[in-house]
C-alpha cells in the first residue's frame, strides 16, 4: 500500500461548481485541509465546499463568507473520501476566490 501526499488548487473564475479534487479509482484519500482565499481588493464572496459520492452532494460548508484579503480554513480535521468521490467548490462571485486542498492518497 502506497501513501502519497499531494495538493491541488483552483482559481474560481466562474460561479459554477468546480472540481477541486477527484479521488482516483482504487484509491482512498484523506483530505487534511482545504483553504479558501479571497484575493479581491474590495469585495467579499461566499463559498460552498462539498463532495459528491454516487451523484449525491454532501456539504462541508455552504454559503460561508470569505472577507476581503482573508483565508478561511474549511477542513481542519481529516476528511476521508472514497474512490471516485469528487471534492467541489462553488463561489458566489467570479475571480475573487482561490482554493487549495492538501490530501493523502492511499493506493
């Protein structure tokens, strides 16, 4: 069994759901942290963070405000995701939020 630490990031350039991380087949992932940073100079935005398993969405946080020039740590404890789960993020406004996830893949 191999354990590999990884990270992924996205810039939310639209207000539609965006995949932050997709768990590969035959893999379990332990999400260690998810950060959402507001990079806009003068406007707040809200964020939804959730994962989809078997076409069902499970929210971790919904409608959380990220004030100007701040970072919100959404995941502070381990979150276990199964093969084919997809971690998604959705912003209330385009071009304001960046998201980063750190995770351990177990294969």
